[in-house]
C-alpha cells in the first residue's frame, strides 16, 4: 500500500493532471486511515454507554447495524431516563410526547415518529415506519395508531397523563416553575451511530424532547438531517441539545457534508458549531447544542457548546469520553 507521502505526492500530481484523480487519492487516504475499530458505536451522554454495549452484543450475536441501533436505544428508553422514553420529563400540560427516528445507510432509508403518546419504544415504531410503509414520518395520533397496529408495547395514554400530573404535584412543579426551555437541566436525548464491520452505517435517535415544551412541539430529534443523518458513502452524525438551534441549520446534514469534503468527524462537528454560532444572534454558550459523528473509515468525534460527555464502544473498549466546549 502507498504511504501518506506517496498519496499526497500523487494528489499534487493529480492537481497537475499527471497522476490519479482526486477521487482516487481521497480513497487511498481513507484506506490508509482505516482502523479495525468495528463494529464502532458512538452515542450521546454517559447513559448511552449501556445502549452501546447492548448494540455491540446485538451485532456480536449476528444482528445487523439496524438491529444494534434499535436494541441499543431500547435499553435507554427502558432505563427510567428523565429525558428519553415515557419516563421523560413531561410537556407543559403534564404528559409525554416522544420523538424518534432511524436511518439506514444502504438505500438511504429513513423512518420517524413525532409527538407520539403512550408508546414505550418509539425507536421500534420509527423502524416499522421505515420498513413497512412508503412514508418517512408519522405524527401524533396516527403514529400511535400505527404503533398499536404493529403490536409495539404501549401504555394507556390517560393513565400516563395522570401519572405525570402526580409527578408534577409530587415535585411541586407546574408549567411555570419547571426549568426554562433550553436550560441544561431539562433536556437530553439518546442518539446512536453504528458502523458495521462491512462498512454499513445506521443511526437512531429517541427523546422526550425539551421538558415543559408546548404540547405538539417537535424538536430536531425526529427530523432527518437535523437530529440525525446517515450517508453510507461518507459517515453519520447525530445531535442533542436545544432542537430549535439544531433544526434551523440542518446541522447533522452539514456535518456529513463537511466530512465528505475531507474533514474528520471532530473537525466537522466543531465547524458546524462555529457556523451556527457565527450566524445565530444568541451567545454560543446559550445555543446548548452537541454533536457526535463517525465516518466510513472508523474515525469518530464529537463537539459541544459546553463540555460534552459521550459514549464510545468497540470490541475491547467501552468508555465515556468528554470533549471540552468548542
Ligand atoms: C429536543 N434535541 O427535543 C431534543 C432534546 C435534547 O438534549 O436533545 N436535549 O430539542
């Protein structure tokens, strides 16, 4: 195999039209940087680690990258997390409306649900939307109806609403005393990206969204290109944080495009934060946005407007890593 110097020399020659093309040169660079960290799984926050480990085990037992994403995220949806699944903090009216999406690199497939109520595993519904309908996104009541038709575990919506009202009463909280929308205490999301041994990439996202949101509000998490984006030729990116500050910029689509242009995952995440901070009237710190990414070569990275802990897992390694604020 060529070494880096020979490849760069070749790229210069390509510029002069005398050697292999830029495309070939980029492919050689990518080959050189290939790692054996596969399957590779990266997810948001320390609570992603248990999900990553389930995802890895799923693949080691013969599951696909999609199975890994679904099984891994289900662990977090089941974990009593205060920002994912039905245990998530309620909206301003005291009940949960959940958002989720899934994406599979081969054939560029996607499925999503938003503002779904009383469903234990929104990620499984998103996968069913992707695999069993001609649509990409189902919302609200229709999404719940579809989930029930497909036998996805559910709870009684009235009971869930009553439980959440009790939760609010017990905490002596109401819609005005909850943390302000967008403050660090009232949000988090599981977003998970998986690179399989054969280079297949899948990703998923699940959240109860910002606490105290107006009923019907949908954030970035179920929106393809905002909360999650997968391009099987390049890589994948995922988001967590204040959705309004992600979805106005199609942030994960942009991260993947920056990786396509040659940036590594960390640099691409940082660059998007800089782009958003440069355009947005808010102070960078107040944006409260965080990103993870991996690329086809098995490199991974993250960036946030605050220090951002995220979980990385591959055979023989499973850790929470923290990047300093960008
Ligand atoms: C949302 N992005 O609904 C989600 C919430 C989140 O960290 O990720 N918080 O806006």
